């Protein structure tokens, strides 16, 4: 089996189910955004997400997930504060004025995964943090505009990288976007920077989770002792935005945008 043949194209009916899954995620992210304020804890946000997932008749795609280690992820959301890049584990940590908080949510609905992330300001944040959030979000949409049938994977990666680096920030290289569908991580991987090698042509029916992770300083990261939380190597801020999309005859469809 070739790497190209491993990409699973989705039918219009399957894309509609993925749209339903991602709208559950979008609703949760909207609600959590209302709760992100000084004095809230990341554990409280996780509890609200858990309640909303169960009310929707869905399941958490994150809780119990295993990635690079044998330790299952213990929560419904990833809650990454300030220098935490991704996979921050929610708990008693209290959010403070000036923090930034990346929240990643995944659900399983009718056997398909919805997956999206946003980074929120906590109260009033610094101009530098505001720029980081703005550029990271913009880079996601730059990539989405290139997710057109006939383009290649590297067109997405290059659009993200060019926007981020032209604004003086760096792209995390240890984590990338990915195909998504019945599994949370499907082929192809979608780097946020140009790489050599495999560069498949984009086709109608491909479903991708695009997720730039952008650092204020160096791109390098390190993993904390909990075996999940990734932080910037220099302790500077990091932001993360993600949408799940489908490539259609009419261009990219953002499944996780309400």
C-alpha cells in the first residue's frame, strides 16, 4: 500500500456527519470562551466541556487517548496556558489577568471525530500576546484558503509558514496537523512548514485538521514530566488555533466554524 492510498476520502454523507461532530466542538469552544476569565480554573472548563459532550450524546475523543507514551490522556480538553504549546492537562490552575489559554476539544459523534482549538485572552493581555494570537489565527485561514482540490499539501504548509515567519514568530515542528475522520489522526500529516518528500495532491473528499502552533520565540519545545504537556524551550508564549475542514468541489468547507 502506498502512502497516497492510505488517505481516506469521505463521501458527502460522511462529511455531513463530520460537520455535525464539529458543530458540537464549536458550541463547546464558544461556551468555554465565555468562561475564560481571571479566577476560573482549567479544571472548571474541562468539567463544563464534559457536561456538554454528554448532553450532545457524543464522547470525548481525548480522554483515554494514547499518543507517544503509554499514559492515557486524562481529560476532555487540552488547556495550555502561556508557554504551554499543546496538551496541557486541565486541573486546579487558576487563570490570571494577562494569561493566554489554548483550548483544544475533540468529540466522537456517530463514529466520526470533530476536532478544533482556539487560544483565548484572559482579561487584558499585552500587545505582544495580542499580535501572537492574531497572527496564529490568520495563518490558519491562510492555510485553509490553499486547501483546494488540485493544489498540493505543501501549498497549505507554505502559506502558514510564510505568514507566521513574516511576522517574526516561529512554527512548532514537533506537532503538525493531520487527516481526520473515523480516527482522530489519519493520513496525511499536515506540517505547518515546508518539508521535502511526500507532497500529495489535494482531492475532493479529503478531511483535514489544520492547526498552526506558533511560538513567540524559538520553535523548539520540551515535554514536561506528566508526559503530555509540551512547553516552549525558552519559556515564551505559544498560541494554537485549529479547524477541521473538508475539501469539496466548491473549495474548502470549514466543518468546525459555526
